[in-house]
């Protein structure tokens, strides 16, 4: 199962995602056979914000920051393995 909150572009051209709760919640939530993975998605050059780091820390070992250049680690996580 997959959950992703899709941002929307405002008339001003800015992007916003409507949320309730603390900001910084990960972009993607995946669940399969009792395992839940939280992933913050970034460009290869992107960095997480303090709010995102707070969520990722609170979520623990099944929380990731995923960038395209880390594809092998992403595949490992999806296969149930953890590679740093």
C-alpha cells in the first residue's frame, strides 16, 4: 500500500501541500506484510529541513531520505534490507 500527499500549485506559482499536524512529515509511506517504510524524497542535491529531520528521527529505523543516486540502497530497503 502506498500513501503520498501530492503538492498543488497555487495561482501565485508557489507549491503547497495541505496538511494537519506537524510539518516535515515524509513524502511517501509504504506498507506491506506488516512492514511500514517512511521516505523523504529529494533531488540528488537536495537536503532535508529541520522539521523533516525531526520526523525521520522520531520514526526510527524504517525512515529514509531517498535520492536517485542512492537507488541500490532504495532497492535494498524495499527488499527488507538496510544498507547505509
